[in-house]
C-alpha cells in the first residue's frame, strides 16, 4: 500500500496522520519530508517523537554524518527515525535532492530493519 498526503506544518495533524498510518497495520515504512529544521514551523521531529514507541537514533545519526559531506546544513537537521507499532518512520528534509541523499544512506539497511520490525524471522536468527 502506498499513501501520500500533503500536510501543513501543524504538529497535531502530523501526529494524527502518523498514528493513523502506522496503526493501520498496512504500512511498513513512513517517510516524512520537510519540517526538520530550526524554524518555528518545523515540527515534524516533535510530532514524530510524540508518536513513536522506539527511537532509532543510529539511522538519523548516519544520515546526518553522511550528508554532512554534501552540505554542512545537515548539522541543523532535527530529523529523527523511530518505530510505531510495526512501522518505521523516517523524517527527511524538504528538498527533493536532500531527501534522496538521505534515503541513499539508509537504503542498504531498510530491508533488514523492516523485516525485524515486522516480526518476520530474521536471517541472523536461527529458525
């Protein structure tokens, strides 16, 4: 299932949509774009923090570390990654190029992460 929604910079609305999609049980990966910076309207990480069950800081840290080589503005990103239920939520920057650069960093681990989050047996576990 693929969903897409254009949402204003409204923390409550972002939280509602993240919860709705994650709690549906039909969406493994939720990527947000925009709202990850320092402006007062940048509330996506705050909304994400309020709805996740588990933070996955290593993925957000890897994104910032790797994209720093592309732009020093990665230092001011507050983007986060976390899990709600069986959905992985990744905050990406609003620029299309930035979002692609960030996704490239996590793509190698996404299949494994999604498999583990879903509860399907992992290749590293006996079974």
